[in-house]
């Protein structure tokens, strides 16, 4: 008999209203053990309010959240202890060193003695700050502060780590280190709820994505599932010299081509399967006596899916 694991996080029917505005409207999702779940939406979509309810910082008017099987609420300290929350704003004491900050936050989680000491060293190593641990954090770069912030969220070995825009404003080296650390955490079985304005991060890190807009989750799934949901196709873009209008006309008659447009010397061919479409497209171009200069294949991504579903760019 196959055992079915209870999801680490279960949200159902969450609602929250501020004045006349429904910020979150019937939001629900689950996060499995070891899964990284991306919550993506434009500014004002309801991400922060949703996260606040998952953390127990806000009480929903309607709906429930459980974390590690415990009902979440603003007064439930046991459920809150299952979460490591890393907010957008850095939450460190600038006049303390990185190690001193971590010891302080560990004590707030009722950690002490050998367990606290060893755990501080483990998380410092994970975020790559061992060599700078005894420097005051006001001397850290923005990226180092964010890495130390993540370390603080991991100290008490939570079941769920919530990361709200963890790479905003950081240097490329720190951003790479942060993403590598998150990949390691997921591989080690930690569940992660991740919000970001960088679509490439979501594609790299997230096992599944929920797209939230105007307070509602309008689509959810893996990248492949979301691409299939909206029917987004790949594009083959061909540049060359010769009779480009004639080639575009001939390409439109190919069974593998959905659409062909010509603009600024580039023929843009929309296809459902780029690997199957390339050969007949090239044959048609050669038969049209084109001097082919370049052929680029652009596969559908989360950015195009997001734009199709919401009509907005992620940073809007």
C-alpha cells in the first residue's frame, strides 16, 4: 500500500478585505514536502496579504491554513514555529555581527547551548558567510545582509521557509549564492514558498507556480502545464536575404506552422512543436532561394504565460 504524505501547507478559501477592496478572494493552494512553490503576481495582486495569512500575521475573514498539520492563526505560536519567514526588508541589528545576530534570533526560538552554536555554524556555511560572520552587519553589502536574513529564517529548522522577494537589489554574486542555497534546501526536503519579480528565478527554482491576480489564483501548475493551459506556442525567427514575403506565404501553407509574420527583415513563424517544424521550414526557405543568415527558436516561458493570463508584465 502506497502511503500518501500530508502536504506541509494547505490553504483553502482565504479571504481578506481592506475597506471596500477585497485583497484576497478565495485563495487556496498546497505545498508538498521538499517542494518549492512560486506565488507570482503583479504589484497589488494579493501576494503579501496571502503570505501574511499563511504566516499567522493576519487573520483571514474566511478560510483556513494548516502548516505541518497545525491550524494557523495569529495566536497559534506552535504553528508559527513551523515557519521561517524572510521578509523583503532586511531584519537584522546593524551594530551586531552576523554571528551575534543569529545567536540572538536563535534564542528567540528557544534555542541554546550546543544546538544553537552548531546550528549557527551550519546556516552560516549554507549561505556562504562563515568568513564574514564576525563583522558587523552594517558593513555587509546588500546581498550579504539578505543572505544573513535567510540564515536567520533557517536557524530553528522550520518545515516551511517563506521567501518574499529575496534577491531584490542584490549584486549578481549574492543573487547566485542565494539561488544555489534555495535549490539545496528544496533538495534536502524543506518546503519553500517563494515570491519574486524575476521570472527566470521562478523557472529555475519552482516546482509549481500559482499565478495570482486581483486577489485570486487564476492558474496553477508546473511550467509545462501552464504553457499547455494557455496554448502558448514556440516561435521560429528566420532572417535572411531574398524573397522574404514569398517565403512567408509558402511557410503559411505548412502543416507545422500556425502563423507567419514578416517585420523588419525577420519572418516570425509560430509553431506548436519547434523540433518538428525546423526541418520543413528550412527546406521551404532553401526552396525559396533565401540566403539564410540566422534561425532562432524561442520556446514559450513563464513570462509569456503570465502576460497572456494577466495582460500585465510581472513588475506592473
